[in-house]
């Protein structure tokens, strides 16, 4: 491969304390892709490993010019590692995949063929998952069902790292926190055409899983954030406005109840708890309204200060991209 030519595929592999699996992983990638006609690069992102992972990556980079390595100063998490890999990827199609070989690189050519059917993202589905059922598989299935219902992107397996993504779609996606599992949702918001396909899944042979049940709470918080961004990113006043309207309605009802009791039954205001309830909901409604206005100003500052578009263009005919409009 010409060292200066952009490859067709970019394989992005986050690494955190995976010294035992790195050489078998790289061998598996080469075995899967060398027989094909596709040029490729393999981008390993060392997420602050404390074992000998980086030394092995140095060896792989010295032996194979297609190996690129990004090393973090400390552990920032899988989402940050994937984001760094995407940023450094130069291929037309990007494949994130875990380094532990539970996902099999042999699926990469098959996913690429599916991508060529007209999709922008092909998500892997560990249909026959080789993990503990009660502690991993069952909670994952429940979470996938909830995420699909809340986000409107019904996939069987949000937790599978192996995916095929067109690079132009990833340019419209920004990942923060622990949101790498929601990559298909963000791609969907950018207008991507998404599908899924079953992929192989092997029992873990090296190292220990980085996922624990304690992370479930983070997933719930991330899901709330994703839902908010999906529905109200450019119109937050609508989100807060609903709560403001409900609170104001409750306040008016409580105040009306208080007035009715005062006129009809001569019950003094000081003896009616509904009066305090009305005041509470009135103040809450006003606060929700002010939160919405503040969110609107923040949103407008975010988009206008960076000239970010509120839309995504798939293609143009007989038109060039407008100059300096911030569109991606």
C-alpha cells in the first residue's frame, strides 16, 4: 500500500490493559482483510493502559506501517478512545471494534458488503452472545429494548462495539461522556440510514471485562441526555415549556379551589393548604419558563458562535457547499 494514499478502511480499536490480546487481535485483523482488495489502516487508541499494552503497540507499529497508535496521558474511557480514533481515521469507512477478540474481525468484510447496499451505518448484533446470562446478557437485552423505545432507533444490541460507519456520517457525530453505545442514535439524528446484522461473538479469553453493573446508572443518565438532545436540541423551550404549563395549570387550579372555598364556605385562606400548593406550583412554573429561556439563549450561542448548522446535507446536485457557513 502507498504510505501516502488514504486507505479505504479504518479499523479503530480502543485499548485498555489488553496486552495479552493485542498480537492475536492484530493477526486476526490481517487474516480477515489481507485477502481482500481493500486498503486499510488499524488505529489503536491506548486509553491510559497500566500494563505492557503500549510496548506491544510499539512493536506492531514497527512491524506494520498500517498500524497507527494514539496514546492517552491517562484513562479517559472508551467513548473518548473511540472519538480519538474517529478523529484520526482517514478511511472512507470506519470500523470500531474491541481489542479483546470477543468480536471477530472476520465479520468486517461482510459488514462492508451490507454497507454497500445503501446504508450509512451497519450495527453489529451479538445474536448468540457468549457472556454470563444473568449478569450481562439479560440486563443488556432489557436495556436495548428500553433504549430502542426511548430513542426511536430499535436495535437488538446497542452494546456491540463492532459497527461499520461511513466517515462522512461520523463527521456529523460528536461523542461525549460514556455515549459510544449511542452512536447509532446520533448517526440517526444526522440523517444516516441504519441497519444491523448478526455478528460472531466469542467467550473472553484474555483480561477482564471493563463493564460492570455499576455502570448501568450512567447508561440511564446518558439515555435521558440522548432523549433530550434528540427531541429538543434546537428547541429546549418546548421541553421546559411543557413543565411550566403543567405547573401553572396546577397553580391556577389550587388558587381557584382556594377562592371557591373562601366564597362558598367562608374558609379563610390561612386555613387552606391548597393556597400554599398554588404558590409552590406558580413559582415552579415560572422557574421552568426561565430555565427554558436560558436554555434557548445557550443553544443559540452554541450554534451561532461556532456557525454550526441546524441541518445536515446528504448531497448536492449542481451546487457547491456555501462558503464559511459552518456546515459539515
